[in-house]
């Protein structure tokens, strides 16, 4: 039935001599507003990476086979807790050897001290020369030096034995564990045994351009700018906003020559360990703008990375004009920094249909909404546009 109705409608139009001049003319109505100054709460998002306050790579200080793995990935550990045990057999042997060496040297020293006493008596009776006596004294000094050397070697051997127990230098959360029981590891092993991340607080790193940084630091020092910065929000990878707000705590003193960007750091509390080191997200930084001109983003169009609006003159003829806007925006509006004055009128919809010198019929946005609603209802009722 629908197909028959459409054919009948087409035949009726032809029979009535339907031509272009009989069709309703395209509307010349465009919504226009007068710009005024106002205040605006805006925000800018910056891509960010999340890291723990400390991401400590755990490397073994001695070589050997892992005999025990005492933690699992994702486990929370305390400072000093043993994470891995490396086969200590050879290191125990080295300690025993050093201890035996010390005992030998101490015995030799005791013998040499007895010899020295005998030489003293002989020297007093002038039975031996001073040279023979000094020779024994020097031999005793040599043995005592050897004892010091052996004790140092014993301490080193004990340290090596102690290092067979690989411990965590700080409290945190254990990362991935690439090596398991039986793996041969050592100081030169390229991958760490694991990484322990202190995530009680998280550092979130993001970058802003040099121009943006100058905008917030031009009237004071960097430390003053940090103190004046508002609390920031972290939008996590799933799009949810992290429950705790953070604070900007550091600004890099070096501008990246390749990107022209400055790295900044915000700090967030992470008592619930929701945030994990290595994660990503974005930082939302709020900006309060006072006495500014706010225009809808749909009122602008871009040419070669520049933004333009159509200004409506007293004769209702539109002229294109370039405007500059803040990078910060709320997703719907722009803050105009130059190009417009309060009291001027601009077209806020349908700017892609206009060109310089076009004369329009200005209407209010409310009238435009009413016209759209009326056209929608007419289509739903099956009427042609312009029909009563």
C-alpha cells in the first residue's frame, strides 16, 4: 500500500505541473545571538601515565639458581620482606673457607708474638742484632695485615651469603615475576626478578605546551604557580573519574625540544590501591574564567587551524571574522580571547551554509527550535514542508 501511495503522490505532483518554482524556497532563517561577557568553569584534559611513588626493580646481587619464590604477583609486601631465595651452597662454603683462613692467621700471629718476645730477650742480651729483631716485628705486622684482609674477605663472603635472600627495599605491591624456581639469575640478568611499586600514593605524569605553562606561570614563580593551581581530577582508562582529587606537585624545569611540551606531575592518594603503576588515563584541570565572551562551538568553523565566526551586521548581512579561543573548553562552548566584542551578533547554527555577504533573516535560537519541532511534526503527520 505504501508503494502505491508514493506512486500516486508522484503522479499528483506531475499533474499539478510540479516544478522547482512551485517547491518551497530554502529557508533563509538563521539563529543569531548577541554576545555578552560572562564567567565560565572550563577544563582541559591531558593524556597521562600513572606510576607509583617508587617503582623499584629487584635485581639479584649474587648469581645462582632460584630455590624459592616466596611471593606472588600482585602481593603486598613490607620493607625487608624476603621475596626470593637463591641457592646458597657455594656462598656458605666461601664463608667457611674465610673463617678457616682467619683461624690459621690468628694461630700464626700467636706464634709470631712468642717469637717476638724471645727476640726481645736476645736483643737485650745483645745476642742478636737490631736487624734480626726488626725482621720479626715486620713479620708480625704482615700477619696482622693478613688478618685484617681475611676478616674483610669474611665480611664480603657473609654479605654474599646474605644476598642469597632477596628482600624488598620498601613496602609496596609486587609486579610480574618472570623467573621461577630453578632459573639461573645474577647481577647481569637483563630483566629484574620483579618490580615492587609503592602505590600508597601515585604520581600521574602529563604534559602541557610551553604556551599553556606560560599562561599560568607568567605572573609568578613556578612554586607559586603550583600552590595556586586547583585540584585536578583523574579520568581512568575505563572513562570513570577517580574518586580522589589530586594536586599538581611538580613542574619540570626543562622543555622537551622535540615536542615543545613541559612535563608535570600530579599526586593522588591511593589508599584502596585502585590505581596501578603503569596505567594510563587523563588529567582534567579546571579553569575559572571571569568576564569572558562565551560562544557555542557550533557557531565556529575552521580554516587552516584557525577559527572563524559569521558576524551579523546592522543590515543583516554576515561577514566572516577570525576569532581566537582558549584551549580550555567544556566540550560545548569556546572562550573567545580576541575577535569579538560584547554586543555584537553572531550566527550560532548553520554556519557551513553561509558565505561572506549573505543576507539572512535573523531569528532567535528558541524560534529555530520551534521551527524544527514544527517541521518534525509535519513529517510525522505526512505533510510536505510548508503545507498547513
